[in-house]
C-alpha cells in the first residue's frame, strides 16, 4: 500500500454529524493566456470528534470509502478560527457610549 494523499484546506460547512466540507484550492495555468487561475474542489471529510468549525484550516488525508461521497478524514486542525463568545446575561459593551 502506497502513501496516502494529504491536502490542506478550509472548512466551509460543519452542519453534518461527524462530517465537514473542506475547500481545497489550487492554481492552474490558463492554456492560452498563461495566467494562473484559482480553482477549488470541495471534499467531504470525516471529523470523528466534531471539533472543526467553519473557517478552520485543516489537513485531510485520503482513506477508505466511509460513505458514498466521504473518502477523506481530518488528521489535524492547523489554524483554529476562534469565535469570541458573549455572555448571555450581560448586554454588549459599546465603547461609543462611554464618554470621559
């Protein structure tokens, strides 16, 4: 068995149970004009613990088919995009209302 492919991408959806959609970008040279164009492919990847959030940079690895469309699994969260959580009981602090 050879080495399994590994790709890096960004999580664009985590609404499924134990599954995330990862967008992997690449640059392709235009055949006529020679300019490089951005192209992207979306892969469904297995996230066993459900830790991935939208916007996270992740590394995925090829694996055996886990379902009809899921053939990748998340092996590492490279850059977690932290979302600040507000406390529910307190109103938002607005700096423009504070006068000194």
